[in-house]
C-alpha cells in the first residue's frame, strides 16, 4: 500500500523528525495485509442486564429468552481490523491500499463501495466466488459491545508479485491463514529491509497461537490488548504491564504496544517503557477503538515521531471513536487530531 504523507501541523519537530517526514512524503510504503473485511450490523439495546461473578469478572450479557427485545437504534458499517485501520490512516491523509479476500456477494459489494468512499484503494481485494464475506452483529449496551461474529475458511492468496514496501501491517485472519503466513515469513526473510507490524485477531489467538508465536522474532511492532498480551506471553493477567512488555520483548519483538481499556496504553522497546492514560470522554461505543488507536500510533511512527508522540496520536484517535456509534463517524483527520491533542494537552505519556 502506497502512502503519501503530509507533515502534521502544530507539533514541534526536531530536524531528524522533519527529515523523516520528507522521506515519508517522498514515497514510503505500507501494506495492510490479510485482515478480514466485515459488514457490521450495529444494534443498540436498553432492555438487558449484566451478570458477573463475585469478583466482578466473567460478566455475561443477559436477554429474555424467547422474547422480542426492543431495539433503540441500528445501522450497518464496514468493519474488521484491516478496514478500520485503512479508513483511519486514509482519514489522516494517507493513501491506503488493502490486500485481502472477500466473497463475491452483496456484502462484498457493500465493503468495496464503502472503502472507495473513504478513499481506500481496493485494487488488492480479491473476490472469491466460493466464499462468503464475513459479517457480524454488534450488540451495544451501556457503552460496551458484544459481537456475534461469523468466521469461515478463506482461500487467502499471496500476491504473485509483492509490491515494494517499507512496512507490512499484518492483522486479523480466519481459518486458512497458515499458508499465507508461511509466504509472509519467506518474504520477510528475503527482504530484511521491510518492517512488520502485527495485530493478531481473536481467531488466530484462539485456534493457532503457536503460529502467532512463530512469527514474533520478525515483528518490529506488536499491538495487542492486555488479555491478548497475556495469551501470547503466558504471563498471568495480575502481573504488571511492564512484566508483560518485557516478556513479549523477550520473545523477539522489537517494540510492544499494549492497550488496556480505561487504564490507557503502554508502549515499550529497548529504550524504555511509557504509559498513556486515556482522555476523559463519554463512552458511546467501544467498537473499533483499538483499530483506531493502531491507525493513529502507526501514522505517527511512520512519520518519524518518538514513542510518546505515537501514544498521543493513538489515544486521540481512539478516544474520539469512543464517543460515536460506528468507527467511520469517530475517526479523525489531521485537523481533528491536532484539536483533540490541544484539548487534552494536560494528559501526557509518563515514562516508567
């Protein structure tokens, strides 16, 4: 995916950062590879209840069985890790292209139309007549979401000729991703100048965690939430974020970002560990907030900003999405990022 960058106004930059921006605008490339594209049907409900275990964990969303549950609002959006990320980077002024596979069906047509509307290049999207496009139903209740997600086995295809790339963003896949990852590993070993960002999906972590671990020594940037970090590292959830980051760095990853909901986000590499609290914003829906964080963090990183600034960009973009139903409505452009950062300038990353 080709990205043409514009320098972000309003933030101080040293000569090194300015030079990195000039390099990026001259033709830096990043491919979003593999992430499933999904049609999300959002349903807002008020008539439900939540039941949790005594320790406050393992909560369940409860609806009356065999009853008609009132819906207060509903709408459809295009989602999935790759789509959310691509639309987020496009909104920030980047020229984004997705390489993925969808079904040759009505949902596939909806996805192509919506991505084009958001100025995302769909030339790398393959229409598979033997497969259905993924879809999900997102139940929104009291600011939290429960997702009913359809996964099917896909015939993921590696490009016959991989375009020149500086970064690859490798994200959520369904059953059938093993051959694709094999080709990805081969490509990275043959093209050591290409950097890899990895944001694994729930299917990959649940059904083939070993494959996820195998690629870690090639990963330049791993972006996961707290629970995913625990699954990959094997470290108990009660351990500190610092322990989790150190464990993942010890598995070969060069830089780790862990998002932790209301606690914010952590980022660590060989230079140290930083923590960023979230902005105090009203939460309407959490759908796509993680992907929007990734879009902000990666955009800042490719532009040459330091880790703390990347955390600020990611936080600004994700907190904006928290205040909206649907990712597309909440993701920010460059002016929006600047405005959000200025509004919450008192909230800054802390080095641990």
